[in-house]
């Protein structure tokens, strides 16, 4: 059985992460992971909802060292948590702040960990075929669909992205505005730190002023991992920006106009990632230079009729893409829309069918339809919903939806109507 190191760093004294109180070494990180692993209750699954990126990293490593699978659902709603527990009844929920964990077994991240960095003398290795993470997508019925990721494939993924972004030769410090639990944030802020040797900022800044403060807290070269939503908000704030050396965007189509403004304002290239929870990232492009996507080395695409399947490299199996794809020479392709109704907003992914299902499951709702308008001029996409619920008001509906779906997908506006036209 082949073994793969937990980290790709050459020295235990390399910097692994940046926190408000300064740099954290690889040695310190490994000591914290060992200490936390000793506190985890018995079980084979860890639901890691830590918001601090460093806490998540320590929790993931602690679980991995103990053979636990990291559960990473697309939503943290009460309904989703119950579904996840039904699939993994031995899970433990790792939290680092207020979180409605229901009746799940819970461990709060300790204020201090008793690990001894001096006792760390080597980077541990993990079996390549060990299932390290289980990410979930939301099916049309609302039941989370699991996608297992083995450790060896995750490492391949992180190394491939580091090579594509040029971080293998020149590591950057990563500031991410996206959740680390979701595929894009998991790959581009966490796996890049483990095997791209690029330290990350521990926070998850959302507002423009917070993004600026995070960038100022870390040294150059800096990589900003973000989304069109966050990027448009940052540029619209019209506040002074510290030096940014590379921009990375994903989760929603990025207009050439927004990409151009971002590159001009930041004086840095902007690359866009193509991928999904099922495939993880498989291609990149620079929108201001070429609308066509370049596959990662080893990724293969094949077509049957209008369906496109991806395989090879870090993919666990052949996956059918949800996109209409035109294959081009030189391991390149062009996108021409989507097969289904999958949507991405600010780093989170769901489907219109899932949102409709959750809305109509609310007592008193007769019919409902979510709608995603065309991207606005400012690059910000906002969902709206039309709901038939004669006995309910909009405030009650929003509260009920908040129990069932992530806040980023709450409709703005929510329009009450007498009926919906159905063919």
C-alpha cells in the first residue's frame, strides 16, 4: 500500500499558515493536529464546520491521522445535518464558534492545545487509497449525494493546481474569501497549502474592508482566492488595495469586463478555475487573454452525443459533466452553457430543483419557483423566488427557508403570487 506525506514541505520550520498573532510553522501545525486527534471521540467521520481556516486544517489533519473521513456538505442547514447523520451516525461535529449543531455529538475547538512542537520530528504519511474527504452535492430531492475523495488523489489535485498557478516555483500566501469546506475553497486555499507549500491566512474575509485587512496582514507574494461576487464588491468599494500578485476566481461565470477591471486595478493576472464538486478542478483560463479552457495534465474528455465525460488525473472515476462542451485541439475546450439548473453563488453550489423542493416542503406552500436572473452589470447574481402560499407572509417564508437552505440562496426578493403558470 503506497503512502503519501500529509504535507509537501521540505522543513518542519517552514511557514504553514498565518494567523492574527503571526506565522504558524509546520511543526506547530503537526503538534496541534496530534493534540486534537487525542481529544476526538471514537468514530469514523468528522463533520468539520470550523470557520477559522487554521482550525479547519488542524481538524482535518487530526481526523486524517485517526482514519476519519471529513464530511463536507454543500449546506449546513438543519435538514442537511439530519440527512448527513443518517448516513454517518458515528460522526462528531467539530465547531469553533456558535453553531446550531442540533443533537449531534459535538467537540468545540479548544482555546489552547497541549501539543509539543519539540516532539514533532517528521511529517507523517497517509495511505494513498484512504478516503480522506466526502463532499456532498444536493440532488433534486434534497438528499445529499456523497462524493468520496481518496488521499492520494487529493494530493495529486493540490500539486497539479500549484504547478498550473506557478506556485511550485514561487509559493504565494493565500487569502481566501470562500468557505474551506466547499470544493473550490478546499482545493485552492487548503490543498494548495498542504502540497503547494503556500501558507494561507486563517480568516475568511467577506466585506471589502476585511479583504484588504487580510491582505495587509500577510507578506507578498499574495494570492487572492475569490469569486465574481466578492471581486465585484471589492472593486465597487473603491478603497486602496495592497499589492496582489495573483487573482483566482471560480464558482460562477466571470465576465471578461469584470476580469479586465480586476487585472487593471490590481496589476495582477486573473485566472479562472473550471470544475465541480464531483470532478474537482479540471481546467483553467485567463479570461482577458482567451475564452477557451486548458485542461490539467492527465485529464481526459470524451463525448457521446451531447454529453461530455471527464476522467484521468485526480478524478476518482469517469464523471459526466453538466455542461455543453466543444472539444478543441491541444487539450482545450469551450463552454456553451449547462445541461441542468446547477447554480453557484459566492462559493456555494446548489440546484434550482433542490431550492424549489425545499420551498414546497414548507407547510402552507402550494407552489414555488426559484429563478436566477442574468448576471447584473455589477457582476452580482441574486436569486429571486415566486411562491404561492395563501396563508403565509414573506417574513414567515424567509424564516422557514433559512432553516432549510444556506443564507446565500435566500431569495431577494421573495414574491408572493396567487398562482404560477404551469405548462
